[in-house]
C-alpha cells in the first residue's frame, strides 16, 4: 500500500517519483497536504533563491496569429479581436521605460505573426542588447525554424519561452487544430536547448480534457526535461473560443502543482502567472508562497493591453507599467519576499 507521507518524503528528498506516485499525489490533494507541500517548497526556494523574486518585463508585441489554438483568445478565427502589432521603435520605448523601472529582462511575446521576419527581429534584438547590455532578452514567439532560432540567438537573444501546453500527444490534438503538431512543438524545444537558449516550457492547469493522468505526465515531463523555467497557469475560458463554456482552472490546484514543481527541481525558475492572478485576486501571492519565484509584469503600452486577451478578464490591462510594478512590489513584500533588480538567471 502506498502511503502518501512516504511519497511526500520521497519527493522532498529529491528522488524521482513514478507516474503512479505523481498521480496519487494529485488525487489525494487536500488542504493539509497542500499546506505541507507549500511549506516544503517554500523552504527549498529560500535555500536556493532566498526571498528574491525576479521580475520580467512582458512586452506583448502582436496579437496577430496564424494559429488557431482552441483555447486562445487571439486565435486566427476570432474575428472579434482588434489586431495590432508594435513597431520596433515602440518596443524599444517599452524597454527604455522598463529599464528605468528596474527591469533587467525583457520578454517579447506575441501570436505567431509572420510580420516579424528574422531580419526585423535580429535588428531589434541587437538594438536592445546594445542599448541595454546588462539585460537579458527573452523571446516567446512560438514555433519557428531552427535556422531562425539560431539567427535570433546569434543576434543576442538569451532565452526562449515556449510552453509545450501538454505532454500528451493525444491531449494536444484535442486542444489544437490538426494543422498543428505536438511533435513539432516538442522538437522546437529540443532545438532551442541545443542552440544554447535558456528555455522555458509549461502547461495550462485544468485545460479541457485534462485529468490527473495528464497532469502526472506533465510532472514526469518536467522532471525529465529539466527546463530552466516552467510556467504554469490555470486555463481560463475566453468568450470567443470553442472552449468558452469550459470551466477554468483553480488557484488551489495550480498552487499545489507549483509546490510539486519546486520540489522536483528546486532551482527551476517558476513564475506566479498573470492567469493565476486573474482567477484569484491573491493568486500571485499564493503562487509565490507555494514555491514560485518569478513575476512578469506587463510593459506593453496601455493602449494595446486589452487587445492581447488570451482569456477573459485578464488583470493589469489598465495601469501604466510604473503603477503595475509598484502595486506588485507591495504585494510581493506583503507575501514575505522582495523584488530584485537582476537579470535573474537560473542557478545552476
Ligand atoms: N504564440 C506564443 C505565445 C503564446 S501566449 C507561443 O505559441 O508560445 C502564452 C501562453 O498563454 C500560451 O502558451 C498558453 O499556455 C497560455 N494561454 C493561451 N490561452 C490561454 C487561456 N485561455 N487560458 C490560460 N492560458 C492561456
């Protein structure tokens, strides 16, 4: 017979769990167990990162997308989206503002928008790197060719975020149209790592058709793949998508998984995501207390924020970047941590 406390001890000691043990851990979740795991995870994160919380300035460069992911508000088929794309000069202005506010990492995220050719991006990346040599440039622009990833890396990009979305091919096919490929996405992650990027992957919590079986596979995948960063957030329905009536993921389950992730890889960078802050007003604080150590405030121009709506009711779409970071700084301090001005590279 499995004893759940043995599984917790095993996880906390750094040993690998079996798929069955991960699944059991998920199925046996209750308040007491969540509190125990959060305390263990918080201890581990403090051992590695102290009280530090790293900030990443998120610049949402475009909401044009060639893809049609069933869960995503900016999917190609959504005709109600007011599409925009930021020009390189506008992006550079966001970086300038961000730098003054203490950001040392800029994350450029967007839909898969063919406007951003390698030529445009390499110029933009090298402009950012020459203006702010002490900053890290992170890209989150979806699937591109290996050649393209190489060119962007050579231009100075340091990191790439590409959530795998789900570690199960079958599940992937239920969340994406058949024009999209699980194998290709996984292969992109492999290539990004080979090139030398620090990589982030991740998945949504409680996306449609996800059961504890899928979740146990997610944990196994992260354990084996060992990304530098793992971003997870609850699935949140968007009104103009096929999944509009699907229930959103919960804060408690997300935090529980954050704790398990911290225990699987104590050094991993783990963000408390905007989606988590969207489903619960204290979501990001709860995420930090459960083991997360990164937050990604929005640096996009206020005029476009509402338009980059991946899911309904996304928070922080009205404030200026300076207000956002101040609000977050207070929240982080209240939770018992502190925001640092640092590139925030992963500890090796
Ligand atoms: N085009 C880029 C960026 C995608 S947006 C790429 O392909 O990587 C960043 C992430 O938001 C996605 O990877 C997805 O995990 C998450 N996301 C999209 N729609 C969501 C929804 N409805 N609820 C919660 N998260 C969502």
